[in-house]
C-alpha cells in the first residue's frame, strides 16, 4: 500500500517529524564539495533543469548532510541548496538540507578536511591584509603563552608555520561561517532529522539510547548545541558532553550501516519503534561499491555512495534514492534500479512530535 494511503492523519502543525505527502521523495547522501556530480544527479532525478533551476514541482528533496570538506566546490553546493530551498517552496515542493558532522566541524573550526579549493572559494582582495591582522592576534597570544611558561619564543619560525597553515581565504571562510554571517546562519539552521511518511532521514544514524529521545527532542537539542558552539569550542568537550559530538549520536553513529556485530535486528527494531519509523535513511558511511544498499529487510537504507570519487572514494559515484509510495529506486547517472518496497508502517504509532525539553536531556555516555 503506498505511503500516501496510510491511515496516519496528515500533519497539521508543520512538524518536520510528522510529514505526510503523496509526492515523490528524493534523498541524496554526502556531497563533500562535488558540485558538478551533485547537480548531475539532481538533473537525472528530475529535480533541476540544465540551468540548475528547480524543476521538481511538488517533490521533496532530502540531502542528508556533509556537503562540506574534502572536495573543492562546497561553497557552490551550499549556494545551490540555498537557492533550491526557495525555488522548491515556490513550486509547492520542499528541500530539506540536513546537518552532517562536517558542518559541525566547520562551525568549531576543525579544518582537518578542508580542501585548497574550499579556501580559494573565499579568497578576496583583502586576503593578505586579513591574514596579517589574524597573525597579529595569534602571535600576541603565542608570545604571552611563552612568557607565562617562562620559555623563549621563536617568532620567525612561528610565522613560517603560520603562513604554511593559513592559506588565503581561510580567514574569510572562518568569518563566513560565524554565527551572524550568511553561511554560518544557514548551517546552524539545519535540521538533524526529518520523518516523511514514516521514513526517518538523518546523517549518521542513532543508537537505541539516543533514538529514545525522539525526533523532536533530537532536533531541538542539536539546534541548542549548535547555537552555543563556536570556533573556540574544545573538541574534547564537544565529544563528551554534546549530542552533536557523541559517537552514538545522530551525526557520527555508524552502527546502522556496519555489520550485525555492531547492531542486531532487535536493536534496529528498538530504534524504529522509538522514532515511530518503518525505515531509516542514512548517509555518513560509504556503501561498498558505490551503490545504494539496504539492510535489515529494507528497514535501513544507506545512501552515501562516495559521490566525490577520486582519491577519497575510488569506487564512488553520484546517486539518489527515489521513493514513490512504497517503492525504492536507486538513481545513478547512467541508470535506475528498482530496489523493492519498504516495510509496512507500524500498526500503533505513538505521536511523532513531542514538546522539546527545556534543556538538553541527560543521556548516558557512549561506551
């Protein structure tokens, strides 16, 4: 039975955790700056035209996070998504660009995976001046720290290392992702999870313990934590004390994508029941062979196929998951493959949306 014909009442409060639609849903996994491949698969899925304008009508696009890092064109990807959000809405469709762990890394200035092209995309006529001003701040702090520790300070050596680690465009990029700037506001406004026709979409997945919070509370908690995170956030504090950093949280968890030794069928059932879901669609962990795959009787759908390709993902390719009613279809640039039908909706769903807690729920630390 198509999802649109279920007995669930349509959402009346606009909750992203209780979306019901008769339209087709298209989900795309990790992009990592691969703008051209991303645009190509959106065209193949019938969502944009040759000018990269929305042509999907009332369809829903879900992008499950990690548009940043590794590839050179992440700024273009963000710009495309930002524009498509408005164009789709005007056509009666929707674009849900979700949060990934690499978006959080950008907010806290964890730059380990930023590519040269990403820095270059933010380079400006003021790059040299901005870098010198940044250097003045950094070197002053380093000198003060050395003085406090009673040790000498090699400024020429320090400057050489600083210049090597601070390409033109880096300062502008950090500014652009600040909390009051366009890109920073956009990232901080991302949802972590949406639920459409009983199907939950998110970046990494969730352990049973975190799933017990429910969709609405997970979204609210992550939104609060993002508002408090900044370039000065201690990575260890992030890992230990926040949902956005926990390895069993929605942005980092891999248990739904990895072998049965990590998560068994009863635990998957627990996750689905907690989220009132019949299936969970995830990115984050690259599927082998660059092909969308399903697990646990199509209750888990893994859509990260290493779109960027190249040295990072040699077997990677662009892909999209199309859902029409209950039918899953994998869309690649050269073909479409019907993957079967989704499991039925749970017989007795609990309310999909609950009031958000006033503060972050207490959850036991990951093992």
